[in-house]
C-alpha cells in the first residue's frame, strides 16, 4: 500500500511496522485501511536498512508498531523511534505491538501491560496518543530454526497452539479510534495557532 489519493483531508499519516515472521504486516495493513478514509496513508516496513527509513517530518501523524521479541519491540523499530525522537514528539503518534501473550489469558494480559509500559518509556519526549497490543500468529514454519525449538517448548507450557490469533475487526476499530483522536489533535493545533 502506498499513498492513497482522493481524500477530503490533506492530512498525511505514516504507518510503520517491523515484523519478525510476517504476522505484524497484516496488522499494519489493517491499521492503514482503517485510516484511509480520513487521511493520505503511507505504509512502510522498518528494517535494519536505515537508508530506507522515511523521515516523519513530512507527515501530520504517525502510527508505529512492532512484534514483541524477548519482551521488547524489534530492534529496527526501537532504533527508528529513538532516531526520530524530536520529529515524533512534535505530532500525534500512536504505537502498537503484536505478541502471542495476548492470546494467553490473564498472564498474557499482565505481560502485555509490561510491554505497553516499556514502549511508553522508550522515548520519554514522545507522548503517544495510545499504545495498543494485538495478538499475533503462531506459525513455527515462519520462524528461523534457532528460534523455533525454544519457542515450541515455551508454547507447550502456555498451551497455545499454532494458529492466527489476530482479531482484524478489533484492529480496524482501534485504527478508526486513532483517526478520530488525530482529528481532534489537529483541530486543537489549528485553534492554538489562532
């Protein structure tokens, strides 16, 4: 998905994601679709190639997220947010994460709250509109072999089976909510500028 045309708003929203096994890609695509009626959307994967990182300065809002691995966002997303701290701090920003913990009952909810807290503290200058977690997928074939074996053992303990735990309608609803929150922030900025 590139830039979408023919919107009543001239606002531009950048949707960024980092993925480990591909599960977060569909989440980011769903978020982008949820926003496309109210703004021009650019969807971009953030990987280790810094040369391909978009500068958020030319956008009116940013939504950025990553899969969780070892209790943190993937390295490219963490580095991106730190690298563009000042640009992101000056506009409405929302963050998201995907993790299997959210498919795992109350213990998973507790883990998700820790991830949310970590993301909020990653760059204190950035005050996100929201931070939201979404359940991901469990697909052993998509994992590198060195990750697959220990992960399989951990999943035996949690009882999670292979499958897609993403709730796309929940993700779409969240994106619509971010669209409304961004619109309120933009209106406030216009009023403050007067």
